[in-house]
C-alpha cells in the first residue's frame, strides 16, 4: 500500500514546492526574509538564492525519499537558525514534514513526531528563558501551526487513503463472493434439473440396449431429452433473475421426469394437497422432488416411490420413500442440494434408511415463503 500512497502524493508534491519557492522570493523582495528584522540583510543575495534553491531541491527529493529529505531539511533549518531564522525554510520544513508523514513508513512517522516534539519543547523553553513567558507561548503557538499541523494533515490524508484502499479491497471481495455464489447457484440448477433428466436418459439408454424391440423406451428417451433441453432454457433464463422465485418453477415440470422414471421401472405415486402453493414453496418443492425422483430412478430401479405432501398453515411437509436396494451409493451431491433448497427459505431436510426403506423428509415454512 505504501508504494501506491507514495505514487499518489508524488504527482502533486512539486506544486507546493514551487509555490513555497515563489513565496520565499516575495518575502525576499518585501523585506520579510528573516523572523528577526535585525538579521534581515545578514545573508548576501547569493546565499539567499542558494537557500531558496536548496529548499526547493529538498522538497522535490521528498517526493521519492522522504526520510532523507526530512533529515536534510532539518539540518538546513538548524544551520540557518543562528543566522536568521529564515521564514521560507520553516515553511519548506512544514511541507517536508507533511510528505514524510503522508508517504513515509510508520517508523519515519514516529521519528518525525518525536523530533517535532523535542524541537517544540526546546524552542519554547529557550524563548521563555531568554525572552520571557509571552515569547515562549508565542513560539509554541507558531510551532504548532508550522510544524505540528502538517503532521495532523498527513495522518488524516493517510487514514483517508487507507480507508479508500480497504473499501476497494472489500468491494473486490464482495464481487468475488457474489461471483462464487452465482457459480454455485448455476451448478445447483444444472444438477437439479438438467443432470436429473440426463441421468434418467442414460438409464433408459441402457435399458434400450437390453430390449431394443421396446419402442416405449426410445420414446421416453426422446421425451427426457426434450425435457432436459427445456430445463436448460429455463436455467439460462434464471441466470438473469435475482432469485429462484423470479422464474416460475411449477410441479407440472416434473411430469417428463415421472414418465422417464416409469419407463425405467420406477412407479411414482405422488399425493399433493389441493389448491395452489406459494411461488417459493412450489419452486423449492419441485426442485426437491426432482432430485428425489432422479435418485430413486438411479439407485432403486423397479421399486415404487411413494411421495406424500401435507400442508398446514405453518409448514409444508414432504415425505418420500422407496425400497432400499443393495448397490453402490452416490456422491451425496443430490442430498446436499435437497438440504440446501429447504434451508434456503428456512426449512430443513433429512434423508436416510428407515425400516428397510430409503426415506427423504423435507419441511418448508409457509409463512416465510409468503
């Protein structure tokens, strides 16, 4: 971050440097070069010109090497103090302090703060001891304005830039999170819709190889392929919508999947409540049932699938059961998607063996959906 902040400040550091040089020339011409009027003409014009040039060079150096510039400026002001002090050098010191705080390291900022504190105490005590309390107070007030203010300005600008950098990083993080969420959402849609139909088509294709004389199997393959294509179109439409409810997903879309399961030997008996369901409830129930039917077709061919859906004022409860047959188990992606679908609107889902059957239960709140 330090290089970014330094580069940002260096673009504008030359503007005050040349401005201070111009102010010094005006003070020179107006007779206000020195704080002490008795030492106004102590320097010959060549020395004053050299001091202006030296202050300008140090300020420009502070653009890239703030630590070296602070040390050189401090040495120049200390050397000039016994002969002046020269007003323009203290103004230049103020600018170098600002650049050191705004673009330097944390260690340099600490060094600058300690140095300025020591300088204020020494000059304030010295002015009080040699001139009086009033002079000491004036000296401290002037030093606060000249060399303490740029520290405050520099730290304020640094904090603002750090905040801007944090906001930029947070924005990038939110964008990456949103992109990852959208990818996961697309993956769920593809798994819950297209993958289910294609899995059923693959099962039917295997059956068609064993019984090539059965035209009903080929017809089911065609129906399943068309259903997968239709689901693909719906998924593409879903990508332009803010949530699952934006694209109307209805229980009627399960009919091709049920027909395909029947062609594979899985009899699906689906008992639904009378009357319409809220949009989000129906969409979630459709996705869950699609996964249940697909899993039964893949892992329990020839076994009947019983699905009961009950609705109360508060919840919709879905219970699906089929015979538990021996054989390899799946990867578990489908069960995780079922749980995610239910939990996305405040429900829950479980799946597992129960008294010789594989049972999937899902509960979806009706009030939250509304």
